[in-house]
C-alpha cells in the first residue's frame, strides 16, 4: 500500500513522513505492513515563504524489480554476444546478459576508470589529450564525468531496475525516491567499477583500449584495433555520441544512418548561493534543502532554447575528445558543494541548418569546436560575461564577482564571433526570457564559457521498431544515446537493457 501526498514543513525529517503515513493508516483502521520506506520525495517551492516537502510512503515489500524475458525461440548461438562501448547502454546491456548466463564480450575504446582519471587530470591540468580516453571515452562513458544525473523523461518500468542496480553497486538509497536523483562523478566511478567486476564474475569479458575498426556482418565478425578478429553471436553497438569514426564506418557498410537535430550553446555560471536564493527565498541555505537546480526553456519560432545538464555546486570541464577542438561540459561531485552553479544553455540545430547530411552534421559542430581551439591554438576556453555577450563587447570579466571554474586556461573573448548568427540571436532571446520564469536569472555578472556542442548525438542509426536490430542487419542491435535512442544515463541504460532482452528472447548461448 502507498500513502501519498504527505505534506510536511521544511524542518521535518524523512522519518516524520513515515510516522505520518502510519498515523493515516491507523485512522483508516488498517495496520501498517512491514517494511515501510519513502517511495517518493519532492520539494514544493512554488511559495518561497512556505516551502514544503511532499512525500509518498510505501508499506510492505515492494518486490524486486526484475527483467522479464518472453522467449519467442531458442536459436542456439555458437559464439558469445559482443558489445561495443561500456557507457550506460553497453554497461547495462552487458550486466543483464551476464546475469542471464550469456557471458558477453565487451570492447571499450578507452581506458578503465583508474587510468581514465589520470588521463583526464592530465588534460585538465596540462592540455594533453588522449583521443581514445577522455571525458567522452572510457569506462563508464561520458556520464561518469558529469553530475551523475539519473533524471529521465521516459516513463518505463525498467527505470526502477536501473536505480535498484545503482544502489546494489554502491549508490545512496535516496536515489530511489528523490524527485531529481543524482550520484555525483566521485561516487559513480566506484559504482562503474563494481558493475564491471560483477560482469566479469558472471563470466563476461571486458577489453579496454579496444576500438571497433571494421564489421563484417556476413561473417558475424568484428575487427578490433585494425588487427584482431572476433566472431559474434550477436552484436550490440552502444558507442557514445562522440564516436564519429564508428558512425562513418556504419554508413560505409550500408547501415541506415541519418542526421538529426541536436543543440549548441554555452555553459553559464552563477554563484550557487544566488541560485539558492532565487529558488528558495528566505529558506536558502536551510539544512534540509539541497543546492537548488533549475530547468528553463523558451521557444523562438520553431527553434528551442533550453537549459540542460544543470550542475549545482559544479565545475565547467574540458570535454574535448580530439586534439584541435574545444568542447565544454559540466561536472559536480555528490556533495555539490562548489561555489558556482553551471548549466548548458543550448539552441536547437536542425538538419536544414547544416546541410542535412551525416557529414554535415558532424562538420557543423566541429567547425565551432575548432574555432574555439584556434583562438589560442590550445584548450584555452573563451569566456565572457553575460552582459558583455548581450551587448557585443568585452572587458568586464575581471570585474565579475563570479569566477569561472573551467578546468584549464581561459581567455576573455567575444562569443558573438564564435557562433553563427542564428545561435547568437536565439541564445540572447532565450537568456532574457529565462528571467521571466526565474526572476533574477539574467545577471550581467554571470559568466559564459563556450562552446557546449555535445548535448546529444548528431545522428541516428535506423533500427527496426520491434526487434531493435539495425535496419537490414539481423543480429546487430543499436542502442543508447550515441545511436540516437536515448539522452542521459538512465534512458541509455534502459535502452541497452531493452536490446539485451530482445536478443535473449530469440537467442541462447550454450
């Protein structure tokens, strides 16, 4: 039984919600089943002078959320399933296959998490990049070096399985009921390692520094690092949104790859304490309130402008995946205790904006990334105050009370000259409009760091809607954000699970 809509004052604790749920049950003449736990918790901050917590409490055993497989055949596979990529989609695809006895073989282009941390620190501190191991590539995928957000707009029962799994492998149980769950980059690194060790314990195999360089579908074979050949009993393509070489390879092999809309913009930073005041009013800093988040959007004609991947108490990071191009992203640890809040503010880029081909989709954002890099021929990020950007000027960065957190060198630069005019126009209109929705958001002191170009995949690999196999290629599954079917950790994990389930319904490995 679930008792919903338990509204408590801001000074109350989670235990008070359980006590109130029990009181309501007793009033109904029912006895509380054991165990009980918080089912959902949200903050109602619509009235800043009267902020409340809203709870749901569940009584009784909610039951283990499991994967259901409806066998449609028992085709025996001689070879083990192969997974390309060990981000959320590949990781959860592998975990589910391993838990059901399929002993998958995983190939990840980048390093394991420990070596990955070392190489990323080298990039941040010294501007030296490894094109195979960086914020985009390596064990855990791009989400491992962000905020570890688990929010998703999809409404799928498998989301619960993903959250349960994260808790099983080390996440705080509060993610099971928080309205906006997150893990933090510091914690998710350990969880990723624990999942890897479980897959290996169950008979799976994980190979790092192993790039897929060719596919021979007619021979059920993949080529790794231009040398090693592996037979497959089913192939899962779960690479990330920055795996340009892979998508070029797929197109050359006859896979149906099409360009899609994505977004380009900047990272904006305010002081976290300021965002807390805007969101919580006089309750800003209250011990029971987390650092405030926001999600804002505006539509300019047919083009959207929206905040994305908001990182409370976070850092703006160098998210480049290749030399000669600069990319930014946001990252925060589980405590979210940094001085600044940062978020992407991005503008929709449509296929007709860049030429409507797969090559054009990649080239459009690559030109922006290269232009940013070429300002100083290094990973030096161009930065500008919001007031200066709006007024087409520079000179006020040193006067701003907000200090940029970018993980490297910065240079004050007019971002108007970095972006096409339609992006500048939309960004400016959107940023001004956001102030109507969150009064005070448009702060001339706010700092913009550019460019944010990897908000999602620029392409989609077409797959059958029922089998989830790549169109025209039986036994080859495309999944996750990179293939164009998810956005973020949870939805990517869910998509990887769905592909694993579809495979297990048809094939068996003995």
